């Protein structure tokens, strides 16, 4: 295999195999694998897993799950790219190994030499294939990201509206209340709401990442996040015990005092005064429409300054009931009151309790003045001065006025009757609902359709660009640039045979002699005949084509019947033009040849470029090089052509009344300049209006001239229309020929 004669074709074949395998096998597999990945993630609509952070609710798809799915789609596709590229490399190695399976003596260097050439070809092919596949898969991903971004923006606006509504509701309801249970008492900023079906606790049932207007529990139950939240059963987030309905509106009255036993007695008496049983738990009483919480912390809650500062109920209280039996400075009750006043002094005035009641247990009766006098007598003046200095309204009452003091602390009217105890709802067992994970079919299928649209956008865009259905300025001018690249202006120029459109009136054909049955019109294109001068009485016969005006011809072609050419080299023919009284010679000739044997060729016609516009063309059969008269008599002119160049970027449609409809056939705007029409002598054309400088894509413009004919004319005259087209410093011309009467009736010849 190390033989260069064998190695060179093997290298070429293996390179073609590597490139073909990459283009026709690896690239389709990469695109197909990406499509399968997109279908697996978005098409089958798999179950959305529960939130790993512990909230028993399904996250909002656009907010949480969709980014994860899009990220998985991209990274899974990249992993598949790596696997398929490895398969392509193994395919190359296997093919090379199969070629060298039978080692030959002295041929051990062929495989290494072959891999030396194949490795660069393989790397270039892999890079091109991977970049192409990445470009084809990146566009659908960008489309999906765009749709996801729009969805997220709409969802964010939706979330912001309901978040403002929820925040407004919480603000109007006032400050959060403490937990009503005596062994907890911590502030309940947001109670845990229980699902009515599976009894799962939702700690964040507000507009958030789990939903803007409502959340979906793991059992499938939809829970309102803004409206209807307070109808759900609630429990304390700290002690996990059930909360009575309306607990958040309770007005807290906190007992402050020395020993727990003394406070417990006053607490039981206060509940009894409000109409609840002593020792009720939680100590919530509904008086009229207002819930009242008579809170007494357990144990020695006022023993230290730190324990007092940790009491949330004191900071959230509406009123304080100060229970004092000994107003001396050394008593525990006075120390407890002092510690509470220190805590309240550190808070803003608007966040302190609204009022205080000092319950002096040694006073059985009397009004505020009498109780104050007894406190002064019992060395309690310092306590009264400290309370008055706090800025909180204070009343001093005896034990007999406890009921009225509670109503004053809670802000209840004095005529309010006895209340009723607010008990938490009875515990309900879960219904045993199975875990039902949502699929989010609508959102997933929307992103799936966006992916599929992204895969189809390239061929669809190519179809639209090829059809010219898009406006030229769309997509930053892409349709116009594509049409310019696909259909360049110079490529729109082609030759048009004017002789093929000849009529009886144009061009004027005249001859020196024509054989019977063989007129000059028989040599026009598409006619089954020829022009002959057989039997002519003289030599140097000719055929003349008169155009009536100078025409910018590009080429004149004459073709004789090869069998009629008797000269061994070329027919004796001279072709020349005439511009006014001046002759124009066609010096360049491109012969039409027919092989005659192994080495000889016979010329039977010519293609002759026309250097300038001419009024007429003359084909002379006599030549100074051909002295044989019989050769001229035997020549048969089979066909002659008169060609000029025209661009098909514009389509010209002559119409009656001196009108010309100019149609832009391209998918881009073109700069045009309408030329004056070419007319025979004596005819005049005056342009009406001003033509535009630019003609839009697939647009039309109608130019109009006032055409004046000579008074004595009765024949139809030729008219040549021309419109210049300019683009990128290149100019081409679209032309059209027509026959015109004195009444401006027109017959198009193009």
C-alpha cells in the first residue's frame, strides 16, 4: 500500500469518503438528535418534579422550570455532538484498518502516510459539520429564548400587579399579630396555610416563584395566593399549632408582672370577665366583631432584660396590663415593669402600646386618683413617675375594675357584652390524595412549536427570499441584499433577436435579386426557407435591412446552408452597416464551422459584433476573394439575426397613447433613468411629467410622451424605448421595440 501509484488514489477516495460521511451521515444525525432531544423535553410533556426546597407546591413553569428545560436541551445537544463526532472518528479508523487488514512485506508505512493526509481532512470536515449543526440548532434555541423572554416579561407584569394587591391587603390589615398560644407568642408574619385536600403546609402562599395569582399544591389542588387565602386553615409557623380564623385581627393585651402565679390568677379573672373559661387555650375571645388576645407568657418571662427583649408579644401588644402587688423598688413586679419600659423606650413612639393599665392588687376599690394615692403612700411614686415619663397613657385601677380596664386596653366600647372563646378549627385528616405532578402542556408545547419554527425558519426564509415575498428593507435589508447576490444586475443582461419579431412593416427588406419562391423574408428566424439569387443576371447581389433609425445592435449573424457553400474555406460574403451616409464595417468575425474530414473545416456563417448604432445592414454575396460566379449563385442564406442587449431586471410594456409601463421584476429597489425614445426622422416625442429616480421592488411606473408624427406619413414607424438601470457603479439598459402609427397606436415587438 506504500506504493505511490496506489496510495494517491487511496488518499483521494478516503478523503471523499470522510467528507461524504460527515456531510451526509454525521450532519443529519446531529440535527436529528437535537430534534429528538427537544421532543423528549418539550414534546412528551414530562411531569414537573416537586420543589427541592421543601415548599409543597409546583414552581411556575416560565419562572423556574422553563430555564432548566432550555439549559438541559442545549447541554444534552452538546453531549450528543461529542458522541456522534466520536462515532465519525471510529468510522474513519475502522475503514483505514479494513484497508490494511492484510499486511504485505515492505508495506508498513502506507497506513501512517494515509492517516497523515486523512487527519487534516477529517478535522476540517468535523469542524465544518459541527459549526453547521450548531448554527442550525442555535437558531431554534434563540427563538425559544425569545418566546420565553416575552413570556417571562408578561408573567412579571402579571406577578407585579398581584404582588401590589397582596401587599396592599397586608398593609391595610395592619401589623402582624403574635401567636395566641402562651408557650409560643412569637410574631406570625405569614401563617402556614393548609391544603384542604392533602393538609400540606404552604409557608409562602403569596405571589412568588410558585405562581402569581394562585399556587398549585403537590396533590393538584389550586390554592389562591391573593384572593381566598384567609379562608384556608392556618397554623403557626413556629409552634405548628392550628390558629383560629381571624387571629391576625386580634388586639393583644399582655400581662406584665412579677410571679407567674399572680399573673395566672389575674389572667383567669380577665378571661372570665370577657366571657371565656379560665385557662382557655388559646386565650382568644371574640367580643362583638373584635377578637381580643389576653396573653400571659409562661414561666419567669420577665426575670431578665434579655428574656423581656425576646418577647414578641410585648412589642406587638395594643395594651399592657401591669400587675403590681408591691410597689417598692425591690419587688419583682417593679423590676418586670421597669424592664418592659426599657424595651419600649427603644422603639419608635408609633410602635409602642397605645395604653397601659396598672392593676394594684392591694386596692379593692377606688378610682384612678385613689389608687395613685395609695401607691404614693406605699412608696410607689417612682413607678408612677416612670410610667408617666414613658409617654403612654396610663390608668391605675383596683382589682374590681378589671373588666373595664380590659375593654379600655383592647379599645372596646364600654357597652360591649360578654364575648365568646375563639377555638381553632378541628384537625382534619388528609384525604390520602396521591401526588399529582403537573405537565404544563400548554407552555411546553408553545416552546416546542417555537423550536420547530426555528428549525423551519432557515428553509422558509430561503423560500421567501427566493420568491421575493419580503419587502426589500425588511430584516435590515436582507431581502434586497439577497436578491442582489442571487440575481446580480450584470447577470440580467441577455441578447434579444430583433429579426425574430420582424413584421411586414419592419424591417424594410430589399434585394438586388431574389430567386422565384425564395424571397428575403424566408431567411428570417423561424421561417422554413432561404434566400437565394440563383439565376441572377449580374454578380455582387445583396440583401439590405433598413431599420428607419439608428439602432444600438450588438451583433449580426448570418448562416448559409453548409451544402450550398462550395468554397473550400469560407462563403464569399461581405456584411456591413450604414449610419447615415457613412459605412460601418464589421471587422471582427467569429465563424461558424463544420468539420470536413479529419483536418478540414468549412465556414458557413459568421457572428459579427456591431461597433456602433447603424441605420441599416447590408449582406453582400460578392467578395473580392471569390471570383467564381457559380459559388454566388449556389449560396442559400438560411437565416440572419439582428441582436441587441437588454436587461430583464425591468420589463417594458409599450401601450397606446405614447405610454410605456416600466415594471421592476426584482425584489429590490432599482435606480432608473428613462431615456427619450428613438424615432425615425420627422417624429418627435415630448416627455410628460418627471420620471422617478428609484423604482421599488415589484413596482411599476407609467411613462408618457406626446408623440408628433409627420403630416404626410401613413405607415407605421418603429420606436425604440430604453431605460437605464444603475446599481453599485454598474449601468445596464432595458430595451423594447414597437411599431407606432400616427394616431399613437402601438404594436409591441418585444
